């Protein structure tokens, strides 16, 4: 029995299954770029739950397995980012996946590195992969997990920024953020989106530590005595 037949039978038996899509660009040259955070989160889920995402179906690499006692289909579209919706539409139409069991994970330049936000719906926010999914699906009513990659520097072209690699200093926050995105998927499956958002939509620990250190340094500077230098004027007669 093939992958699709298994899902069809489970649906007719009333068993829920979820489609978890991570966005990115195919090819080794894009593996470590900021735009491939969605792929990276899928890879972490696949490794943690021993799911092989190696079957090529509907213009995507897919793999099925169990996460938190729910059957899932992990998806990595191979159409390149700007055409992600083509693959997603084929998969959703084939499986007849309801909106409440469909999740997209992607990078977001409006969030600091490592921050994660779970949303029930929303606009594309300038993200071309999400823009194409909305266009292809005819709706923006689907769950999403956004992983912050930091705002592009002033004067930079957006494409150059998202297709670039992370700075060494950003890696700890990004590692924490991708782990938190994995946790978000787990919570959505086990507790629902409301609790997942409540527990995940917080600043990463690395950012909290950095902010605390900055505030401590500021306080120390304010409390430090100010040294004054007296100037003497010589008067000549």
C-alpha cells in the first residue's frame, strides 16, 4: 500500500492527519541560507521522530509518520520559494486537508533572529512563498509558524539578505528559535493552536539574557561616580 493510499484509508476511518509544510529553496547552494529556515525545522522534526522525508510527490519531498500520537505528512516543496503554492495546492487538494490541520513554517524578516510567532491567519507580509500559497489556495486562512531571521540592513536588497547565510553571532538564537518552532508543532498537535501560541510566542532565552546584560551594564554605568577635573587658572600680573 502506497503513502497516499494509507492516508486515504485513515481519513475514511475518521483518523486525523496533519500536513506540516516547511518552505525553502532546493539545492545545496541554498541549504544554509536564511530563506531555508522552514526546511531546517522540517529536518529537525524528521530527525526527532524518525520520519524519512525522501519520497517525491506533488512537486515536493514528503514523509509520513507520527508526532504526539497524530499522523503527519512532512512536506518540503521543491518548486523554489516563489512557486511554493503550486506544490502545496496539489497536496492539499489530493488529501482534502482541512485548514485546521494544515501548517506552514517559514522565515520572517519582521522578527528578531530566533523569535517565533504562531498565527491562525494573516497576509503574506512580503514573503513570496506565502504570497504564492495564498494565491494558489485562494485564502489566507491557514495556520503558520514564523521564525524570525532579523530585519535586513538598511540599503540591502531583500533577496540578497534572505539568500545570504547567518552571521556567527546569530546562530545560537536561530538554533533556539528552530527548536522552539519544533515545540510549536508539537503543541499544536497535542494542545491546539491557542495554547501553542501562548507558550511559544515569547522572546528566546538568548535575547532575554542579552537584554538583561545590556540593562545591567546601563545600570552600572549610571551608578558609577562621575569624575570631575578641576581646572586652575593662572593669573599673571
